[in-house]
């Protein structure tokens, strides 16, 4: 008898962002639903890492009161190659005649995902048996969305990262250089300082912003005395990236980056309620913002 046990599951989250080039209007939840469905319906597959492509294999709606609450399905990754010039290891010959059926690719793995159109978050489950990591998935989404977007749209895709980068900064003996690259935000969740920096950047109508801070000779950068830097660092966790050169606890000069710290979240679930429990956890992390 098979028992559907409740086990601890892990997932990563990708922040998808769609905005118009010629106005300040954020894309609507329906526009997010439509563009994700375009990627699925057109069978868009794009590079995720060296020799690998990703594709949305299945996509379904979870509705509530007649409205789409979230999208869910399976993300597949496979080895992609051109179907020609096969090498025969037994005869040591190049076989120019052999071909597989077009569209057939090996080494496929797949994992479950949910997409929250309100917070524009694509969250996918990771397990030890599935070698799909967040930055290859980010690469896939960036190319796939750009392949189907309207000319008036622009796309930003970011991996949600943890606070471990800021922790590493706080443990360093000195921060010698700090670079923060920010792009369009759609979050609205965070500290007052983050909110101030976010709103100020949006008022400039900029696609991107970069902050570069270098320390004085033989001194370190004191980030605790700057609300702008603290707010920008918090913003970079979902809407950009940051990197730094620091003298670490051991006295070594090292480079660190938010790319080393993708945020892995956890939840408990059995298989039957896997996707609904995943979505519930996503909504715990990014609750809906009620307009006054």
C-alpha cells in the first residue's frame, strides 16, 4: 500500500517583470497570464545552460470564483543538439545518413511549478534527482518572454536571492567596493527604506540604475550609515543583483555576489496537495498588497 507521506519540499523563485516602454503603467495580472500562455502555446524552448534548453511542458489554470488564481504545470529541461553528423564510436566513422525524428531530444527532466500572476513570481520545486537550478531557468524565461512580447514591452527577469549576501557583508572586516545594479521593481513588500528607494527610482522612469561605491584608501565602506545603500541592497534581492569586494573574516580579499545566494524556500506537503501548498507558501512570502 502506497502512503502519500507529507515531506519537506524546497523551491526557488524567479521574478518575471513586464512593463511598457512608453508609459508608467504596470502590466496587469491578465497581461502576465497572457504572456506566459503565449510561451506555452507556441512551444517556445530556449537555452537554459550550455547544451540545455527548457520548455513549459504543461500549463493549467487554477480558478476561484471564475477567475484564474494561479497557473501551474511542469517545466522540462533537455539536452538540445543539431540532428546531423553523428559519430559512431564502434566504427570510428562519421555517419551523415543517420537521423533521429525531428523534435526528439534526450536527458529530459521535469519539475512542478506555480506562477502567481499577482506577484509575477514563477516558483519551481527542486529535488536532489532534478538538476534544474534557478539561474538557467532565469536564462530560459528571459529569452522566452522576449520572443513573444509586444514591441512596446520590455522584460526583466531576476532570481530571488536570500539575505545571505548582506550577512556576508556584515561579517566582513572591510568592504572595499560595492556595486548594486537595479531594474524595474514590482514588489511593494519590504522596509520603508526599500520603499523610498524603489519609488524614487520609479519616478525617474529608468529601466536600470547602478550604484558603485569604492572605499577610501585603507578604509572600509560603512553601509549601516546609508539609508540609500541599505534600501538598494534590499531591493536587489528581487530586482537586480549586487556584488562586492571585501576583506573577509580570515583577512582575505574576496569577491562575493548575490548570484551565490539564490533563495531556497521550504514547505511541507504530500503529493496530492503539492501545488496548492506550494502556492500557499508563495502567497505567504508575497502577500497581496491591498490598495487603500
